[in-house]
């Protein structure tokens, strides 16, 4: 066999890339060591991810791919795929051995909206469904797909790559001109080309214990029963990437239709190991320490055993070279805080599809990808580690979150104005002035003192057109993707919400 491009890994990013390339007439090989459907985390989409899906669908004429960019169109086009409603991000401060308690000025919580309606909302992806479906679409478009394989040979020669794999006791072989690694932490291509690991450059060093659960409680219902309706506007906090913030980490909760919830505990690496026993211990310790989290999970039942990663952050030295490339989340990954994974992977699919399908080889563009992606991983690390540096002080953590969201809004506005991901870099990584300003603010937040808000607002005013740092929003930020693209202002004080989470009165913009 002979192929133009071989892709290792058939998760969503590798499968979408294979789908696009095959539709354009390339001979594509897609290999995976596992079978679909299979469990995977990295389940929370964002406006940046949605923008990538829509651009990919439009440029390469795949309308059904674009339907995954919004909760409403997803339910219309692909209701069989597991999905959850994600209106934004919600954060709640928990203190050890204390019941949860918020104040009138909402000092213990933060809600940041990413959309104005359910139909226009972001989504949580049940990856077992989504990855399997995308792999099937790639196969239907003509990609040569093989699951459950064992890679036997991966060797680069003058004419390209020689690849051999074993499946059901039979060895198959091919040559491919280009090899793309989308295996995540697999590292097969990195080992074959001799890349260096740069993990020690990364400041974020956290591990996670996680699974899918049935019977997870509703935080909104618990708070309403306590007489607190502040979690219902500008959206229901359950309809979000929900963060329960601990003294040195956090718990994620992502709710899917049908009662399934993805739950994970993220703590410093020193508290984590990859063993099953340690996972159970870390889980039990967290629930014993934080009573409100324990209440949420009191009736929860894991639908699969707990999984554990001792350290999540990792980084290879380059993302591309002669005849090979790594997708962004294979080149490096930091941490699930703020849901960067899907969006970063899709931005790489956009760039690699353009490079691979270009009429002429653009060596400079390939080199920008090669060095730019590792730099983007380091930029994510700077933003995320800045948030952890604020803990256990929730006010400093919250300010660092605002710095992160300023970067995302800047990136969204640039892409909305027609710039390409290669121009902007992920999370506006190519914006030198923004990076300098935000890094300086994060240094101040991480120093241990609470920065003066007015001073911080002044330093970042030119980068904050939607008023993320405006204290009048009282930790409830309601803005839409359209508002952000147009430079609209933030809602000042959301009105009381109805049972569906929609404000019953007008939002002042």
C-alpha cells in the first residue's frame, strides 16, 4: 500500500483531519491502537473550538461538521451523539471542613457566560460517541482506517515513512509521504525523529483522578434548597464547565444529557500517583475534606473504574519537521482548567489541513507551525499556572481567571475579524503586547498580595473591551460570542432567573 498521509490516533482531531484530507482526494491512512467506542476525557468545547469547527465546515464543505459547533444544531443534526449543554464557566470556592457559603457580593463564586441562549451554546462532548462517529465519517470519505493495531515499524527514509502494523495476527505495511501524530501522550513520532522533552519548562504540575458517574447531584438544586438562587443567572451553573475550587486544586463536573456526568479531581502532582489504590485514596480524601463536594457526590455511582494521571503537563520541543507533524495536544498539554484542549487541537487541524492541501510547499509556514505550537503550550501554561498561583485565595484566583478570559476574548475577536489561527496563535499567543501585559499582571497576582483592581483595570483597559474586570458585574458576567466579536459590553446585574435559567427581566448591556 502507498498513502499520501498517515495519521496515528483516531480521536476527534485525527479523524477530522483524515476526513478533510480524504474528501480532497488524498490517500489517507488512519491507525489507532484501540477500538471505538472508547472512554476519553477532554470533553468541554468553547467558543474558540466552535469557531474552528465552523471554519473547517465552511472551507472544506462539510456542513454536518459545523452542526457540532452549537448545542441547537447538534441536537437537530446528530441527536444520537452524547452531548451536554455548556452555557459557560462556573466556579465555586470551597474551604476544608466547612460547608459552602457565599456572600451578598458573591465572594465565593463566579459565573462567566459564553452564549446568550441554549440553542447557541457550547457543548460537552461524550467522546466515546463523538470520536467513534468522526472516525466513521473519515472512513466513509475514503480514509483507510484500522483500529486495534500494534505498531511494528515506524521508519523514515528518503522516499517517506515505512510503516508496519499488526492486526489480528496479520502484519500490514505501507509507505506514506507525511506522518501526523494525533495520539496525545503516545509520542511514537517524537521518539522516531528524536525530539527532546521540555516538561521541565512547564510551571503547571497537576494530576487528576476522574471517571463518568450516574446520580451526581445538582449544585443549583442544592443551593436553591439553601435559599441561594444566585447560581441561576445569567445561566444555570450546572449548564457549564463547573469548577469546585479547593485550597490547592479543583473538581470538574460536566453534565451530559441522560444523567451522565464527567467528574474529575485535579490536585498538585505531589498528591497524585497513577495507581488505582492512590486514585481511590485521593478521591476519598477530597470528599472527606470538602463536605459540599461530598454532598454533590453522595448518590453518585461510577459507571467505570476511576482513572488517574499523576502528571498531566508535558511538552515536546517541536511540532513539525521534514515529513512529519504533531497535532497540538500531542506536542503538549497543560491541564483541563478552562477547557483549552479541544480548541487547541482543532486549531491545529485547521493549520495542518491548510499546509497539507496547499498547492505548494511553504517551508516558512511549516516552520512557524513547528515552533509556534510549543510556544502556544507554554502560553497556556503561563495563563493556567497563574490561576493556580492565586490559590488558596479565591479572589486572586478569580482575577487570574479574568486574565485568562481576556486572552480568549482577544483571540475570539481577532478570528471574528477574519484573521487566521496561524496569524493569531492560540489564545492570541502571537500578540506580543497582550502577552507582556497579561504576564505582568499574573506575576502580581501570584506574588501573594491582592492587586488593586482599579490599577489592574487601567493596565488592561485596552485589552478588555467587554469589561471583564468591571466590578459592577458582581461575579456574574453575561455576554455572548456575538457581543464579544462586536465589542459589546458586559451585563452589569443579571435579573432573577426562571426555572430554565433564563433571566426574566432585561439584561443591561
